[in-house]
């Protein structure tokens, strides 16, 4: 397993001779109250994984939350309730580009594009009562031993 800045690739098996299992972090509402928890566990096999989101990198100004991700369409920080996008792909470059691009598009447009392109995608969306999971049928193949 190689992890460089949040994107990772796996090949072969771990030291226990078992397939690599990768945890997708559960988002937190406020970064100062964060506790690392697992949202889902996946087994990507010989593929690469990238997650994009803004629950780690943002700032608040006058009560408004600003994402570190900038929309190329508006030139402003993205402003929607999609907090995390995980993509599984053949290589890290593609996984990273797709996770960032789908994040910029937002939950509805991003998920529709992922389904149309048959991309293994897992999204975590903030709701008024917590978080909602959404994933493509291609992603479901990688989910292992989850609640």
C-alpha cells in the first residue's frame, strides 16, 4: 500500500497475507471537535483510491463557512452539502481528478455523472439530522464487512 497525501494505491496483500482494507473517514461537523471514526471499509484490490472533501480544510468568516475547493465555473468556494467523495480507479491521478471534479459538481450532478460513467463513487452528504451515504452500484462491489 502506498499513501501519498490522501490518495493511495494497493497491490498484493498485507503483512497478515490478507487483502488490504481501507477505511473511509467519517466526516465531522466542526474540525475542533473531531474524533477520527470510520464511515466505511473497502477492499480496493489492485486499484487506487482518492477522497475529496472540505470537512478538513475550510474557514469561517462572519458565520459563513468557506470551502478550500474553488469552483472553476464561479471562481468562488463551492457551497453545497456534499462533504466527502471517494473514488476508486485504476490510478491515483484519475481517482483524485474524479473525486475533486465530482465534489465541485455537488451531490446531484456529481452522482448523476458518476452513474452515467459507471464510476465507483461513495458520497457523504450533510443533512439537517447528520450525514447520508450515497454510492454507485460499481462502488458497492468494494464494500466489505460494513455495518
